C-alpha cells in the first residue's frame, strides 16, 4: 500500500481534497492510505468543524497551526513544520493543490527530501507574476514528479516550459510525468450539486428569485486594497442594481469587509449599504455558494474557482481581473475579462444581458479526475 500525505491550507483546497479522499475511500482503499495535513494557513476551528461535518470530509490528521503572517514568514514556518512531519512519516507521495503558500511550502519541503510531489491543478498560468499565486504554482510545478492539469491549455503551458508530453516512467523530479485529467472541482460540483438544494436555505433566507439576481464575489488583495479599483467595481455594481432593479448578492469576504469602508468614498459606501438591491451577506458556505451559482443569472468575480463553478452551472461570468488562468471560459464566449473598470463591467453586463445563445461545451473533463489521479498513483 502506498502512503500519501495531502497538504491543504485554505478552504478551497479542503473542497478539492474531498474529491480525492472520496475516491480513495470508495475505490482505492486497499492501495492508498492518505494522511491529511492542514497547515493552518487559513483555519477557523468553529467554521471548519461545521464545514468538515457538512460535507463529510475527513478531518485533518494534523494541524500545523502556521497562522497568518507575511508571505516569507508564513511560508518559512510551514516549510519547517512540514519537513519535520515528512521526516517522521516518510510518505511515498506528497499531494498538493493549486497555488497557495501551503502549496509552495509543501513542494519545497518534499522535493528537498526527495519525496515525489504530486501537483493537482498544474500548468495553469495567468502570466502575471505580480500575483503571488502565479509564483507558487510555477515553483510547485517545477518541483513536481507527477503533474495533473485540468485543461488542455494547462498541458500545453507545461510543454512550452520544457516538460515532455510523453515522458516514460519511472517518473522523478528530473523526469516528471504530465497528465491531462480534467478538473477535480468538476467532480465535486457533480457530487454535491443536488445535495446543495436540500442543505442550503440561502435563496429563501434572502428572498431571492431564481434566475433574477447576480452573484458577485470580490476578495483578491489587488482589488480590495486598491481604492481606485474597489471604487470602480462597487460603482459598477451599484449602477447595475439601480438602473436595472436587479438584486446583487455579495458574500463579503473578510478582507473585503475590512477594506470596503476604508477604500471607497463615503458617498458610494452609503449608497451601497442603503440600497436594498445590494445584498451584502456574510461569507457563504460551500452549499450556499453552489445554490447561489446554480440559481443566479450571472456571476461577477475575481476568484478563479468561482469562474469555473459558474461555467459548471452554465452561467456567464464577468471576470474582475486583467487576466485569467481559465482561458477556455473566455475563448468560449461565456466569460469576459473587464478588470476593475466601471465602463468595461457595465458593457460586459449589457452584453450578457442581451446574449441568448451561450453554450457550455465540456472542457473540464468527465467528472472523474480523482479516479484518474488515483489510478496513476497506484501504478507499479
């Protein structure tokens, strides 16, 4: 039996890891043993307890309690603690997700001990190295032994960076294997989609009409911490709510909550909080987000994960960034990149409001990315 250590550090990674844990439990239990490690990068014990129970996700075997700090201090603390654990456990693989500081720390700690790194969501590129996530993902990719990419674009990115498309085993950090496996979050959207309707009351509680509201999420620091950008985004949201008498549901991220009143003008802030159509609600649970995504007319977001989920549930998305790693959504015409520009946001909204012929071809796999990954990990 092969031993794997899965390292997570943020809520989206918990959800992604759930798909792999589920596949191991139901189909690969005699071949793989998983130890789940939470770095504590983002961790709230009360919220996480409900979160793990609600989704039937295995609770972490270890919490390293790294906590928040500057990028350097936080990452260094996690490397130290992960290294100590790997020395004791000596796993066959370290499994990492995405692009957080926990991902980077896990990759550095593992590769320096010659433990094979498995990177899920490899190959994605925004081509913006001002984003710390871009650096984390690239460094993890180039430390990895097995790289699993959700999209054909991701695979092509890796090949352009020098990875061999048809490398032969045995795989190593010097001879990595790259695989186009589909998106593991698509696995979860299919699995949890129907469950959300019975577990969430968010539509009823906020008196929303199915198909007649917009879901907006803003959390990236280059939007929240830049007064000009945050002002432009909320000016556009308010204009849409006021002009079109459309409800905007905004689950307010803690960072956004902290910066909103500070970084937009008093007049705009007062107009936002006083407008009944602007529904600023607490951060949404996983099932609440699924219900909001399933039932809205359109999504506006700076989140990479929410962009994909909008696509999974066949909703157009306005991308409040200057680039996206999910280029398939834009190429397909169901996503538009606007940045934090009021005029661009309003123009994109008018476009999608009038467009009735959107299609959502299957570009994110067959819904069994986790099964494919496990099958590769169990190869002799």
